[in-house]
């Protein structure tokens, strides 16, 4: 049984997420339409990689939706598969802050590594691809949350389906990046594996530990 207060707050956060998506589309409708077809179509990446900025308004608004939608999704997933917890606004805001902070710090560290090894252009292209697929995943989480909040479909089905779709999206993104930069990766495959462990896996282990303390 869904708690009314939780439902009310999540409705507010979901509306904020929807608002950021609408603003992103308003800022650049053509880009947004290209963004929606990024899966299986390299047009978006080829066109907009060239115009990327350190702080991009379009990606920033989609990132806000990603942070909010992912946090709501994590709450439901934690309640469903780990242990039920009472909703507390401050705890949820801390969770959202942790999610967004991990993603931002991870991105900044990758940019720093790119500068240190003088491969800024390569890292910038790679990060743009990753950011694109993460923001696309944010749309999936947003849609999943609508089903979790406003339908009677079993939560386990919705959560597992959403996770499967997001994993598929990010695998496609990873393979796309790997294929694009394969010539640079092959001679340095060992360092590439170290990179995966250090910056692609460990941050999410840290985030999981934060989530485990969510009900404290």
C-alpha cells in the first residue's frame, strides 16, 4: 500500500523532472528530437559532439531529471528488494544529493585524467557519449516511476524491466564508445581495464554503500 505523503512528494519531484525535460526540449527542439533517436542512430552523437561545452544547458536540465528520477527509482527498488523504509524528505534529499554528487565528481575526475594525460579531446568525446546515454536512461527512470506511482502493476516487474532496459542502453553506449575509440584503446588495454575498475565501477560501489545507510 502506497503512503499518501510519499506519493505527494514523489508527485512533486516527478513534476519537477517533467518540467526539466520540457525546458530541455524548449531550449532546442531539434536537438531533443535527435536525442530521442540516439539509440541505434549515431546522428545525434556525430552532430552535437562537435558543439559540446563544459556546462551545457540542454544536458544540465536532463541531468536534473536523471538525478531526481533515479533517486525515486532507487527508493522504490530499495523498498522492494532490500527492506521497507519510511519516507523522510531530508533523507530523500540527501539521497538525491549523493546520486548527483557521485555522477558530477566522477565526470570531473575523468576530465582531470584527460588533462593530465593530454587526451582532452578523446575524453571529451567519450564523456559526451556517456552523458547522452545516462540522460536517456533518465527518461526511462522517469517513465518507470510513473508506472510505480500511478499503476497497480507489480513493482518487481516494473523495476526489473526498467533496470534491464537501462543496462541495455548503457551497454549500447559503451560498445558505441569502444568502437569509436578502439584504435586508441587496443594498445593500452591494461590501462583501460584499470580505468574501468577505478572510475566506472568503484563510484557505484560507493553510491551503493550510501544507499545502504539510507534508512539510518
